C-alpha cells in the first residue's frame, strides 16, 4: 500500500518531491533510491525550513523526500 503523495516541481525541471507520512519513511525511501547505480542520498533543508532528503545523480538532485507534517 502506497502511503506517499508525489508532487512534481516545475522550478527544478523534472525534480520530484515525495511527501511521506513521517520523516523515518522519507529516510527509508531515500536510502532505497540512493542504491541505484550512480546515485547517493543526503540530508537537506527545503526552502520552507522543512527537513528532508535528496537523491543525487551526477551531482544534481533529482528526487526529494520529506514528511507531510514535520
């Protein structure tokens, strides 16, 4: 059962932000996405001050994960 909502951001041309139910769920999903070849993940603070995680490929973030209520 999927418990995350996805919202595509136009500002970063193709970057997707996933809003999860908790920060722990966001970390779990970022770790899984970071295991893809050539990818890694790291902690970030979004512009609104919300904490989250980003997945990078070739030095550029292409996915972000954060909690709905942080």
